[in-house]
């Protein structure tokens, strides 16, 4: 196995990471359409040059010029091609692809891939709507390392600490969370919130917290490469997104045994069952989020039950080992089939 990715200044052009060779060999020109053309040609050149070293091309994101390059390798060099769909909804791979350079033509060409990986039921429906056959589509969910993301050895005493982890943009809905905390305050329910992440709305959200009177209860921790410590110190995890695919951070929170409140968008309802391993709410619904937080703040038995079931489900359905086995099984199947 090896990884092909983009080159950025000040990075090594190649290195070994945990025994896996990583080639930063995709070179691009930062000028409009030349970006896509240079990306495509760079991918194709590397794939041809290294064609004797691999049998399967696995594209991790559908929308991108690596996907048609991989399909070309299928036809000229009999390589097997697997393409993973990374996002659904307003930011779905299919929509972004069709909005790009020669999007319709690229989509028709990419439909020649051996298999398309979808992460949730919504993604599967989008793939069918884009013209992929049911025989091409394989559903393999994201995975989490349940040995790294695990419940604390000493569970925290009853507390009121909310955690959000994600990019600070409009789609993540952090403004809704801040408004819900303010609503709790008006009813005498005090809590604290840690917001982990960075993004274009950082300053705006800090100003919003100040205007709502919750700045003293809210910590904007900035970007974090390893969120394990934050997850193990939190009481609840909240993801009030307006749009999502299948967010890894929910799987990480589940593996850490946290009760979760999340919106019923994208692939989240495939992961969270309302009242069983978390609580689901509609997006942009401040009263619903406030009510869900109230339930967790006032019902310790519910907190324990949701957190315990979340951990059990992470181990049963989303462990990284089971996901790896599913991919290995897929690779074995397609390599025995003729192009």
C-alpha cells in the first residue's frame, strides 16, 4: 500500500508514515482552470510511472481530478478502481463534481469505476441518483480506533461540560449552540462549553458569545490535532450541524462513552438512534437543542445509559479493525473479477 497526495511548500516530497510510503507528488498550478488540468496530469503521470507497483487505485474522495485519472488506468492498464464518496447533502461530492470543470462529462466517466463506497443511506441514494448501479455501490462506514478513543479510566463526577469539535463555519451551527446555552441561562441552568476548532467564523462566534452573555461560560480552544483529551474530560458532546456527511468526530465521541446531541442531517441518523445512543434534533432549532441539553443536565441516569450504549455501538459497528476487514474483503472480491 502507498499514498499519493498533493505537494505543499516546506513538506517532504516523500516519507514513510507508520510503515506506509507517502508520495507528495501531485503538483498544481494555482491559476483557475490550470489548477484542475495540472492536478489531473500530475496524478495520471504518477499512476502511469508507478503502474507496476499496484493493482488497485482507491480514491478517497469522489470529486477531484484523481478520479478520472484512475478510471483511465482501469481502461489502459487493467487496474481496479474504488472511489469513496466523502460528503452528502449541500456539499455532496456529486454536486461539487457537477459544478466543476466538465463536471457532467467527468461524472459519466467516473461511473465506469469498479466500486463506489458510500458512508450512509443518503449517500447511497445520491449515488443511485447520479447514475451508479446498485451493483457498483458498497456501503462501508467510517471507523474509529476504540483503543485510542476510549472511556476514561476514572469516570468524571457529575458535571455540566459541553464539548463541540469541528470547523467554525456556518454549516457546523455553533451559533445555534451558543443561543441554546443562553436560553438555558434564562431558566437558571448553568453550564460550560468548550469549542475546539478554527475557521472563518471564529471571531464572529466569539462576538456572538459576548452579545448573548455566555462568553464567560465558553472557551474557544482553537484547532487541535488530537482531541482525545478534550473528549475524555467532557460531559456531553454536541454537533448542531446544518449539513454533514458521516462525521468522524461523532464516532470518536461515541467511543469515549459520551452522550451525544446531534442534528438529523446527512449520515448522522445512520449512526445515532434517538433516545438509544444519543439525542437527535432538527437543524437550526434552538428550543429543541435547549430541551435536549436540559434532559442531559437534569437526568443522570439518561446520561449514563446513552453514553454506555454509544460506547457499545462504537465497538460493535464502527471499530477501525472491522472497517479494515470490510475493505480487505472488497479488494479480494474485485481483484478476482475481470474488467
